[in-house]
C-alpha cells in the first residue's frame, strides 16, 4: 500500500466506524458529539472490528505496519495527513488508537 491508500483507508475507517468503540450506554452521546461538534456522520459500529481495548483492529494493524516500515516518523506523517484530510478530532482518536505501537505514546 502506498501512503495515499493508507490515508484514504484510515479516513474511511473513521468516517464509517470510528477508531474506537463505545459502550452501548454512551453510543448516543458519542454519535451526538460526532455530528454536532465534529460534523461527522453517525456510525453503527460492528463490535467484531474492535479489539478488547475498544480500538479498531484494522487501524491498529496499519499503525503496526507503519511502525515496522518507517517508525515514529512515518506514523506521524500519516497521522498529520489524516488530520489535514478530515480534522483534528479524528486525528486525536487515531492517536489514542495507536497508543503503545512502537514508540507512539498518547
């Protein structure tokens, strides 16, 4: 995958599912925040796509791949590109999702 494909996939993950899942009792609050504060679409999350720490599995796989291929600097480059493409809230969620991948600390 090239950088543009990775950025596109991460943006699509956020727009369709988010980088983290929420407990059922706060699902409405999470979606309200996405819509009314961030201007992002409401999502219906598939629990199978999230790990036990509530982070999107594929987004974490991408972070692991980037860390192996280029370390922290490549991860930062991609994260900044996600921020420039769809905003700071998604980038903040991505940062939390990538916590403890290689040297990444959120």
